[in-house]
C-alpha cells in the first residue's frame, strides 16, 4: 500500500501526454489531494502492471 503513494512511469507519461494532470514529482498523493490526478491513472497503471505480471508468469512457466 505504501508504494501506491510514489509516482510511476505511467503517472509521469500521463503528465506529458495530458499536461493538465499529474504534477506530483515524487508522490501521487499531492495530485489526489489537489484533484489533479489524471482520471484514468489507476486504470492505466493496473493495466500496465497486469501485463507485466502475465509476462513474469509466462517466463516462470518457460524456465521450468
């Protein structure tokens, strides 16, 4: 849960692709507090980590 408070590459990418969002430099809670977090940040971050998890599980299956 504490790691959810740090900015991610998804957070940073959304800032550059949609300039009016995600101004927090190190912590996402600034944007949550100031209501400047991109509305789809959580959804996009979940999709990003989901694809990495499936790649990791596929690698584990191959290496068995």
